C-alpha cells in the first residue's frame, strides 16, 4: 500500500458544539476521536473522517469559544478540499442552500468541478467532483446518502509567495510530482494516491502575511508508514534542505514531527500507526472522551472545564 499523501489537516474553530454539528450533521463526517489538545487540555481536539479515520480523510479541530477570526494571507492553507462523486455537486449545492451554508457557484479547476464553501467559523473548504468516487466506501452514519457522501480529502491549496521552494520539499521528501499549471496554480500529485493525494500551490507574491485565528488551518500533516519512513523523511529534510524538525511527539494515534516549510506553513510528518482504534473499538470511535496516560489522572478536572457538545 502506498503511504504518500496527506495524513490529516488541523484547523482552529470557534464554539465546540457548533463545530461538531456542522461536520457530523451537515457534512456527514464521522467523529472518530474526541480528545483534548495535549498542550492545552482545557480545549477539545476533535477528529473527523471516514468510518475508520483512515489517513487522508482526517480533519481535526481545536475549538476555542472566543477565538478571533483569522486573516487569509501568504504562508497559509487557502482551501481544504474533499472528494465527492462527480454527479454529487448538485445534491450538495441544494443541501448548502437548505442549511444556510455560505458557498460559491461551482467552477472548473484542472478540468474538475469545484464547489467552494465555508464552515460556521470561516474555514475555507471545497468539494471536488471525482469520477468513480461513488464506487468507493462511504460512511453511512448520517442522513447524507451514501452515493453523495464525502470520500476523504481531494487536496489542499497553499497560498505562498513562491511555489518552487515548497515544491522541492513536496517532491523530494513527500514523493509528489508536479503534474500541471493553471494560471497562478501549480499542482502536485502523490503517485498512486487518490485520497489526500494532491497539493496545489497558489503563487501570489505581494499579499499580506496570514494571521492565525478562527477558520485558519493550523498545520498540514503528511503520511509516513511508520517510524522508519518518518526518519527517512527527516534525514532528507536535514541533508537536502537544511531543515530540522522537532523531536518526535507521541499523539497516541500517530507519532509526529513538525517543521516550517520554506513558505512558512507548518508541516507535520505523522505515522499511519497505530491508528484510532488504539484505545477504542472501531464501532465505538468518537463516543467517549479519550485522554493520554499523562492526563488521565486529571480527568475529572478536565471534564469539568470542557464545554457540553451534546
């Protein structure tokens, strides 16, 4: 199995309950893990994805009630796009109208139909119609019909001053290849990877730098099969690009290192193992609050300050 591509995307949200309602009820994703920000345990960390929370399907959030809105700018993820069956954009357009979701008219991008929209806290998202996606497995735990359900990530779009330095990291370290250009967009694709296999770079010098806040993407994580694969990527970053990562951090469901790529976006390298069933049965994913061992002794204190989401 190929291990290239996006592992997960992590963003900043506002009200926790509203975040859960939008991603589970409106978009029909599964809440596969309910835990806390390990560095700020008074804050939830939600993980949404497919039935198993497979790499390439996982969108995660740190929700803070009173977070100030972010500002789009250079050095940030401009848009996070999901894959849906090619014939499903009409269904989603009607659903967004019905549920009051802010969205734009569909456009063509690299020959594909793209429906852009925003979540309640301003995160920039899109659905991309993909031929044949209807034949792939879909989470059916919501009222979104299986034939229209989201099938993981299509791509992320980075807004950068220059494409080439970041492109060098994508190709040399993460196994992507440049496959096309369209106006100011440069598209990179991970070979053999459909779900989470595309990174677009929007080259736009002269813009203001991004300001992190509500609706902003905090970081993008790329896949490593295991610790050995991660170590090889870290070696290439140091030897070929002069970039050093953080020490490895155990996130319970994957192990991670972090670094700033040349365009200043925070990148993570996350292992596919052990996965979200490490502490919860697959049928029960996302039902209970899960804490790492070092926080378990503070469970009652943590539960007392976390907001209600049900």
